[in-house]
């Protein structure tokens, strides 16, 4: 199981471009790491770097599937929760984003939308 202290290592291995953002983020808890990943993902959506965005989604999916309870909660409550903002901020990119969001994360997003009545 991946714990919150290992998240930055996994992120840097899968997405080397995020290293400088992780260095700037002094806090090392799971929620801060997911905030960093979310901001990095949004930046790359804005720049149309879909290969990097896809790796971000895949890494979040891996963290969710192999993480402990705290890591899973951080992925769901920060990263997945940000999907509505991502989709509304970048409406022209919706089709591309839906094509690369892993099914597990997409299912969590749909459950959040229907549960919370968004």
C-alpha cells in the first residue's frame, strides 16, 4: 500500500516534469500532494499537453487503487473533486479529457456528482 509519505516519490517517477512543483510545495501530506497534482494537471490541460495530462490521470488512478485509506481519500476528495472545475474551465477540451480519464476515477466522479447533486 502506498502511504502519504511515498506519494511524491511515485509522482516524480511517473511525471518527472512535476518535480519542481513538488519542491515548491513544502507540505508533504496526501492532500497537499493531490493539490499539487491537480494544479499541474490543470496547467497542462491549459497548454494542451494531453500526454502529460493522461499520465497525471493514470498516476492518480494508481494512487487510488494502491493507496491506503488516507491516500484514497485525498485522491477522491481533491483530485476527483476537481473534475467539475476542470471540465467547466476547459469546455473545449471536455471530449479529450473524458477519453483519457481512467474508468475508476470517472466512476468516482459520477458518484460524487449524483450523490452531492451537483
